[in-house]
C-alpha cells in the first residue's frame, strides 16, 4: 500500500458531514440556523484548535478579497475561518471524504460562495500559475514525504511576492514517536521533519522564510472532550492520538511551529 492510500485510509470516515451534523444536533445546536461559529468546536483538527487557526491567519496578514489556497484543507475549518475574514478560498485535500464534508458543511453555513474544495494531491495542483495571493498549510506536512514537490507547486500557483503560512508538528529532538498520532497509525505514513528541514525545502522551491514562530506552549492542554469536540465525531481513539502528541511534545520530541514564507 502506498503512502497516499495509507493517508486516505487513515482519514476516511464515511460520511463525515452527516456525522458532524448529528453530533451538533445531539448537543442541542439548531441545524436550521447553523452558522460557521457552531462548527468551530468540531472542525479544528489541529493542535491549538481555533485559536491556532486565528494566529496563523494573523501571521499570514490575510486581507479581504485575497485569493487563498488552503493546502490539505481537511474538513474545511481553516478555509471557513479565512472565508469569514473575507478571503476567496480554494481548499484542496487528498482525502475525498474530507472534501465532501468540507463542501457540505461550508454550504450549510452559507459560505459556499466564498470557499470551494477540490480533491487533488498537493504535488500536482490543477491551477494556473499565479492563481493565488496567499496560501496556508495547517498540520499537513507530517503526511507528505516529498514536501519539496508540494512547496514548488505552491510557489508556482502563488502570485509574485505571495505569502505562504505553514503551521505544523515539527521535530524538535531525537527519539521514537509514540504512535498512534493524530496524523498516522505508525511511521509508514509519518514524515515529521524539523523547522530547518522545512526552511531548506521552502528556500529550494524559491521562497524566502520571513517568520519562524514557536507556538508550542499554547498547544499543551488536555485533549478536547465533551459533547462538542472532535472526539465526539472520531471517537476515543482521537483523544488517545492527541494525548500521544502532547506527551511527545512535553518530552521535547515535537513542537508546533509556524513558518511564514514569501514567494
């Protein structure tokens, strides 16, 4: 089984959109009046949740009207927050179930005219050169063996001087990682690298790295819980994975790092 199949299998979860709506309804959310803010508790699947997304978008210096590419959009949490800030968003992801859920949920909260989603690998984007003003990638690179190829494609589709913000789990020290982790069952589909590795590959793709921001301290809380949390959608194994991630971070193996680069 190749890496892409492993990644799709890891994240595929049947009809995620309906599962999320069911969790919201059971928690008492009025689905007939559903808004983007109602999804925040369940659609931010990365370390630090919605606060981290806001931090990354602020680092990106996102402005209304900008064309934004969300690389590895998942179920669309980052894309929707960017759309709420006025961006014109395209989200791409390798996993069809994520793209379907992102499309369904985004339409349901009235943002379908500001954000659209495409199933495609990041190494071969179906967009013209210079199609986007800014790009973002949130907790995606841990599943990408050839980051240089993805960064080259992002550079190609960005307009000159376009900005690319990356927020990832990165290697901060040696040692064995405690699987399962949120992005992988084992090392077969886990490609965690250091900030120095990311910087070298970004520079090789033509970017200039302008910001290196350690956001780790803000991500060390307990795994999300309660009737409205990713655990409610993905089950107890999600809490185990997040717990392993936090343990590895506290042990000095991983850090939550933001990089901002300019094309």
